[in-house]
C-alpha cells in the first residue's frame, strides 16, 4: 500500500501534478488500494445525496459515507469534532466561523483541474466584470487563505482555497399563488397584515435575520450599511419590528428544517414564507401550486463548498482531490442543476443535461417537454418557465449573501428574545 | 443471590485464606459490595456528567471555541436577562397545567380500572389498551396531531361540517393549546400507572368498612382512597413534572417554534456552540427541578407509604 502511495506522491512532487490530475487517469495507478478507502462526508441535506455516494463508488472506486445534518449541527461538528469527518460540505458563512479553528486544510488550486472554469462569484466575486458585489459574506471573501497552513482569509486568488465551491442558489420568498390571488413583488409583503397568521420565517438565526433585513429594508423602515454585518442598533430595530409583528399574530409558525417548510406550505397553514428552492419543488410535486417569487429588491443568496479535514493525508488526501475533481467534472453539477441549484462549473454540467433541461434550468427558456427531477418526478411541463428566469438574471440580482456578523452573539441573544416574545 | 456470590467467595478463600472469607462474609461488607455496581454506574454516568456540566457552566466561550475559566458571566447574563424569566415562567406554566390535567385524567382512569372493572382479565386488557399509543415513538405520537389540528385539518373540517363553527379555529395548532394537548397525550400514562398500582394495593376490606360505617361513595373516595393513593399520585407527579420541565421538542413542534421553554433555550445555545451558557442554564434548570421534587417529597413520604 505505502509503495503505491509513494509513487503517486513523488509524481506530485515532481510537478506532474496538474497533468496527472487534469487527465484524470489516476485511478489506474492505485486502483487496487483505493477500494479500501472510505471518506466520511457530512453536510446539510441539500447536497448530501446518496446518489452521489453511489456514483462515486462506481466512477472512482472508493466509498463515500454521507451524514446529513442541519446547518447548526454542521457548524458545531466542523468546529468541534475535526476527527469525525474527512470532508465537510459546508456553507461559506459557516466557513467564516470554522476556518479560523484550523480544523480544515487549505486546498492547492493547481490540483483542481477545472479551477479556471469555476464561476467568477467564487474567485473574484464578480459574475460578470460589471457585477456589483453584494452585501454579506460573499463567497470569494472567505474562499482563499494565505498558504497551506493558513487560518486567515485573503482577498486575492492565492492558489490556496478554503472550500471548493460545489452548489449555490438565490433564495427568495415562496408563496401559494392560489391562496394569495394577486401578484407579490416585494419582500415587504411578508409583514403585510393581509397575511396575518399565514406567514412564516425560518428559525435559523443567521439566515432568518437576513430575511428580516430584506423585509425591513423593503418596507423602508431601516437602511442598512451592510445587511450581512449589522450594528447592534440595526439589530435592535429589526428585531423590534418583527417582535411587534409576532405579537400581533402575523406568523403561523417558524420552521427549522426543510420538511417543516414543505408541510407548512403544502397544508395551507402558511401562504408566504422564507423558503428554499427544493422545498418549492417538493410542494409542487404534490400537485400544489407554489411559486419561488422573484422580488424587486433581489435575492438572498448562499453558496456551499467542500472542505478537507486537517487530518486527511497520504492516499486518503489524494482520493479527496480525486473526488473534488470528479465533483466539478459535471455529473454532480448536472444532478444538482436538475434540482434547481447551480453548479460551480456550469459548462461541465451542460454535458450531463439535455438541451431542454439546460434551457429550462440555466437559460430561463420555456420548457419544450416535461422537465423531470433526477428522481423522475415531473417538475414542469411544456411551455413552463423557471421562476426568476435565467442564471444571470437570478445570480446577477443577489442583494445579500448569507453571513455571520461581528455582532453574532448579540444577534443570537436578540433572536432568543424574538422566539420567547 | 447467595449462590452466585458463592463462587468468587470460594476462590478468594482458597487464595487469600480464612481471614478474607470472614471479611467478605461480614454483612456490612456484603451490603457495600452489592450496592457498589449500581453506585459505580451512577457515579460514572450520572454524577460525573453533572459535575462536568457544572464545571463547564463557569467556562467562557467565543464564537467557535470554549475556554476553561472560572467566570460568573454565564450566570450573570442568565439572571440579568428578561428572556430567562419569561422562558422559566412559560415552562412552569406548561408544567402546572399539564400536571393538573394529567392528574385528573390519570386518577379517573386508574380509579375506573381499579374499582369499577371487576374482572381481572378485563382490567389487564384495558390497562394494555392504555399503553397501545406507547408502541410507537414519542415524536410520531406528537407529530400526528399536526395534520389533525391544522387549519384544513380533520378537527376543523369536522366542526365546520357539523356547523359548529364558520371559520377554521386558528388556535388549535401552533399555540399553547396544542403544546399542552400533546403533553397530556404523551404523559397521562405516567400518571395512570403509579396511581393504578397504589390503588390495587388498597385493602378492599377498608372500603367495605367505610361502607359499613355509612360513608357514601364520594366520602369513601375522598377520605379513604385519596389519602391511600397519595404515594402513587406523587410518583406520577414527579414523572410528569420532570418530563415537562425538561422537554424541548414537543414545545418546538407543537408551538411551531413560536413559544420557548427552558429546554429550547438550552438547545438553541448548544446549536450555536455556546456550551458554557447552555450548561449554566441546565444547572439552573436542574436546581429548580430538584427543589420542586424535594418540595413534593415533603408532602408525602413515598417510602413509608408504599
């Protein structure tokens, strides 16, 4: 076993790394040993898919063990139990919290074959050269570190990445058009008394506060310097508005997990709420109308990536790089895009999608035929358009990225007050 | 018991001689030895973790790490925050209401089983019937209320079709009502079982004596059965009160995350990696519950009356 590893490591040392990896023939070198490798990955439910693990076994030969947890638990585990995982599938704002603990190791971008094709959002922050960088924890601000042992963040593309971007999306409010019966155009509608007792917001403080800020700003109540990094005064004002609304009975419930949000919407308990894209899909697949409503103030966006545990070394580390390269090579991207997310390297995903799927999901074109989910459920029929339209229209209108604030602890205490109010 | 102890005793006697045997045979030592496995388990899995929680409650925390320390900051914040008082008050409210309802229900059901159902077969059968809901998990029993009580749920639709109400009742779900309903559903059995048990131990001749002495059914209930059932009531009450005080998931689901109790406060802290603050809250909760239980035990001496 060790002999094999040395072969490969010395190859990497001699600088043949880029060639070896980009050509992707590596499995043949250590095809025997790799079968014994097991990588333990954990993350939020969005990308921890068993189908991915199955495909990894098929394409790469090694075993990938998946554990799905909620965002709080993910943060907790990444920060406190570095030995319990090999690969952390986390969001960028979680990375801001976890990276300084030194539990993850920097990744050498020269070993990432498709690095140059990764969307600009994750490299210099700009989708197109003219894009304005949104507020909050924009992925590129926590995407790079100074070197192999770095626990800091650097602004430029340093060649050492903290997370390899895998999946991202633009979030907005979900609505039940059949129960509302009129157009919804602004975030402010969440607190519209018309929806008293029929609104909901998510009970994950770091994300919920963003949705709150989008609403308060849309109402014209508060002008934020940076919604992703509020002052205590801004937090107080935001919470005051929402505590008042809660006491007035505006909210039916709060939700913390994906399925709770689906149930609230599908049962009609709630007609307008903060929601995640696949939850909309889940409601629709029950035959219930549900729209991921684009709003004039823009989207609250998030991005996830995979990070490597500091404990990974030797052949397991090589396998992890192998996995990352495979991840960006298109199959997973296609799978995720057909669920409504975006892949970090869209052009490789295109090869794994039909022209109609690509047109519907990425280009915002009307579907020519039925659009199916990766598991075969019908999500849209001929003539349907994706809510919000094309990739550039959606990701180009991001108002704020999910973030963790400097005043996070203060915010969390205020959040507890909101829940107890 | 004596037989199983025989083997090690023989072996040790052979090895260490008669002195050792006498030592092991002394009743004092046997008692200690018999108690030691349980004591050891309790020390390891109960006392030690509690000590750890107390220790951690004095530590300080940054956003993603906890630092050993001896600071009263967590307690200062806890006792200085109005949220703590609101939340504790809310928890007491849930515990008190749930206790009162489960007591009335539990006592009535146990009374029916013990004194009205004559045949032992039926008694057993009905008692088993009470436990049927416990064949599935706690969470399932709780969550199944949600579609039932919802705006378009079975309860509302039935009431509307009967013409009792015109519009769906909003307070059925995601309210204090639904939280307490779930608690009562989950914990009534914990009241029934001990009360039923003590009622079955009541000497029936006492009831006959009461009747002979001219007591009415109600007088017998109040003056004979109730006092004799006290230990059962107290055991059931301890179960219910501690379970409700320590709960967090029922409140979260049934209130739609809109109400808070102490358990949720702790779970929120843990989720945000604020272990020291969570530990401090846990210590205060533990203290509160212990005080409640010791007050309850003052009222009835369980051991004496069992």
